[in-house]
C-alpha cells in the first residue's frame, strides 16, 4: 500500500493543532485550557490531536461520551480528562477507576456515580453542570440547591470530590446577544451558591471557543476550546481563521478518477440537475456523501483543481461527484483539494458549510471513517 492514499484522504497538520492551542492560551492567559477532542477530535483523530494539544500546553482534555474518554486512557493518555454526556447505566465505575472527571447534571447521575465510587473503592471526581440558559444538559436553577446539597453530602462521606462547576453558552458565537450576559449572571449566582454551601472547585468554566476569543470576563479558571483547536472560526461573524490567529489543521484531498470530454447538452449525475451548455471537460472526484461530502452542497460545493476553484456539477452521489473544467484540461490522478486553508487559495470548510447551509463544525466532523487520516508533524 502506498504511504499516501490515492482516492481521498484527510491530511491533518498536528503542528497547526499545536499552534492553535498556543494561540488560544494567549487569548486566556490566566486560565487553563481544555482541548475538546470529542467526536474523534471533530474528525481530525482524537488520539493524535490529544497528544499534540497536551504537547502545546493543554492542561485538560474534554470528551462528550465516557467511551471516548476511556479510549484515550486505554491508549496511554495521561492528565486530566473530563466527559459530560452520560445516560443511565453508563460506565461510571470504569470512568472512576480511570480517574476521569465526570459531569453531573441531575440527582440520578449523582446517585449512579456514588454507587460506582463505592464499588470501585475510590473517590469519584465530579463536576456539577449548571443550566444557565442553554436548555440542554445541566441542572436548572430551581433544582440546584438539591443537587449541590446532595453533592456536598456525598463529598463529606468520601464517595465524591467536586472538582468543578461549569456551564455552556447558547449564543457566544453572536457577540452582543442578550443571552450572554444573562447566562454569565446566572453562572456567577449558581457558582456563588455552591461555594457558600461548601463546594470548593478546582475549576470554574463556561467559555467555549467563541467566548475564549471574544469574552475575557467568561474565562474564569478554564476555557474549553473545540473547533478553534482545529483552526476553524466558530462563526463567520467573528472573523476568518487567519484573522483570529488560527490555522486550519485539516486538508481534504482527492485524486481525479476520470477525465473526459462530453458534448453540449450532456446530463451530469443523478436527476440531470446539471446539463452542459457546450462541449466541456468533466473530472470525476472519487468521494461522496458516504465520505462526508454533504449532498446538500450539490451544485455549489467548491473544489480546487488545476489552480482554479470549480464547483460541484450536479448532485453529490454516495461515492463520487463531478466538476466541470470547461476548456481546461487535467489528467487522471491529478490532485483535487476539496477544502483546506484559504491562505493557500484553497476552498475552506466554511465555504462548504455555506454551500450546504450548515456550519464548519459539521463539515469536518462528518468526514467518514473510510477516509484515511494522514498526519503531518507527528
């Protein structure tokens, strides 16, 4: 097998990950940084990116599921790891034994982690999550006193230690949104109550990537950076990656599988939503929605071929799509850059997000498991 795949592959620049972590740490110099590596590090490779982030000074790693956290531990990743998306009957004991900090948003979770701690014969590290207005996970203010009281009692009996109090913004990617200050106020109030009742957390945190970049008052003891670690802007309104001092870590490359001349009036791909208006050259790119190329970007997604940005001609299929090269020519095996770094003149994940009416987070995270990752700077 060739060292570099020839169909399609995601090139991951770990030096970019390190540079982004350092840049984000400079944005929050008084706080520690958590590199969020959930969802296979937003499609970039959890283990490799976790190592790179730690090398650049990330003091914490964050995952959504306990399985993600346990996989990092099984691969030899040390240091602080937190996970926050639990369901009843989850691997609480395994997480406790692996020294993973676990989030607790309700009484059921506290009950399960206490039982796991007793079974493991060791103290569980827990972080209490407050719902300050996102309306997703987290404990509502009306239920906060009960949860805090029970957590303090569990800490007194030695089954848990409350290592953190945290929350999550709903609209930090929209600077000036009124919910931001409302959530900060609610977080400060719920934090103050917990501390008054005897909670002495190591870390207090609410800032995600956009808040890290734009809202210093939200930094507290720890900032949680996800998409920015991988060099993507959390929102176009905040600026491009370059304007934010970030560098995209993923470049999605493919080799042309076929180049051919077709006459005017020739339909292209399913449904013939694209029909050539003159004799032209078509190039076949061997990647499709099974690889994570969004079908919603049919007719719009940009691709760099031969130094020129083209667009998907017709529908994206499961395994392939077509671009129209017009009067230009290319050869089978020539490289197509589906997305990468605008500073190199390449289409970006944000360009694809706009073409598919979604966000750049989804574009990189959905790149499928059959797309090999090739690491630079490892």
